[in-house]
């Protein structure tokens, strides 16, 4: 069984290019340049974070063949206060998710300080857990942790 060869493309563009003077020789150079530019633009990660679904610009493999790629999506959730020793459940409202590709965020505590989500601590019972199920975002704050004043959770996912 032979493995199909794939063209490896870079998301970076050359800084300089020489163009032939002859129109017949120029056409393939311009076509190649456009394809390289379109590819570089289309494979970038899009830095838009909003409270509604946006595309990330990431392309994920498809199972089982791996031949077709899938676009991933991102949505941001502002989260209110959470008392230490409790779990806050927030509906994410996503339908048709086949996989989460990234689950992360940050929070402000009443210390005050800023912590990543999830947060691992060397102090017993001070961890902050972040996870999702099919309908909710769940944030569990350890009893030894300070209260959370507010948080931002980012979900990145694939749709069916």
C-alpha cells in the first residue's frame, strides 16, 4: 500500500519575487503567486474572540480518512462570581459538537489576582477545575481557593 504524497505548503509568503517580461511566462508565475497568497491567508489562525460562534481558521483532520479537513469554531463565555468550594454550571448552548479542540480561560479572584483556567495549585484544595459536557461549562473552585469574581471561558470545537 502506497502512501499518497501531499504537497507541503507554508503559511508564509516570499518577500521578493522576479517577474518575467514575457506575458506567456508571466501568467503561470502570477497564478502560482495567487495560490500561495490564498493558501497563506486561509490557513492562518483568526484572532477573533466573541460571545457568538466564529471560525478559528484552524483546519482539523477528518476521521477515518484524514483526507478532508474540518473547520473549527470558537465561542467566548463571560462567567460571573463563583464561591470557593462550589461548582458553577453554565449552559453553553452548542449543538452538534463532535469534539472540543480547546477549553481554556482566565479568572479574577477576590485576592485580587489573575489565574488561568484550569488552575493547578500546590496548596491543597486550591485548584480550579474547568470542564465541559454536552450541554454545560462546569467550573469547580476548591474550598481552599479564593472566590472567583469573574471569568472568561473560551471553547473551541468541531461540528458534525
